[in-house]
């Protein structure tokens, strides 16, 4: 094999490896029967219902280094979310997950895009619908999927 042939082969292997790596980073929407996606959507449903049920799902699904951004533009941690979810004075009703879609990026990163609604008491005592659209970032560490970041945005309920 000549030096030129060897260079061409090395270049071709490098190009093929680069293409495979780039392809692996492309997102793939989860199929309806994907068990990991089903787990994530069920966990998201439980988190959406937590203001009504005061379940302890946040303790399980949020990573210790989790950072969230609230609809009010405030950052919050896992410990703050766990305390907030346990506060029965902040109870809501009609909490429900409207939709959630999972997109995987390789074997250890996923984004879940969703919407949820609830009815909460305002400071003046009136009940107000609360509609959120959000993006949660899931990361797999030590064979355990957890949310490492969340971004919630309020929108007008229709």
C-alpha cells in the first residue's frame, strides 16, 4: 500500500467516523411503545399532578444538581421544588398533563416537551386557571434517568 493510498484510507475512516458521530447526535422522536419514553411521560404526568396530590415524585425524578426556571423567571433547585410540592397550603385542583413528547439525543440525553393545566387560588381568593408549556431535560447517569433542567412558561388558557 502506498503512502497516498494509506492517507486516503485514513481520511475515509475519519470521515465515516465523523458522519456516524454527527448522526448519533441527531434527535429522534420516541416511538409510542418506547418503555423509557413511557416512563418519562408517566413521571411528567405525576409531576404535573403534584400540586393537587402532593405526591413526592420530584424527590425521585429530579437530579440532585437540578436547576429549574419558574414561569415567574426565578431559578429553583431540587430541594426548593420538593419543599414547595409538599406545601399543602398551595394546593391546586384539576391538575393534568395535556401533552408530552420525548426526543432522544443519543443514549443518555432526552428532552421532553409538554403542556399542563391546573386551577389555583389567587392571592385575592379567586380561582384562576394556570396553563404552562415547558421543556424538561432528562439525563441518564448510573443507569438512572432524571431531570437535570426545566424551563416553564405560562401562557393564556383558552
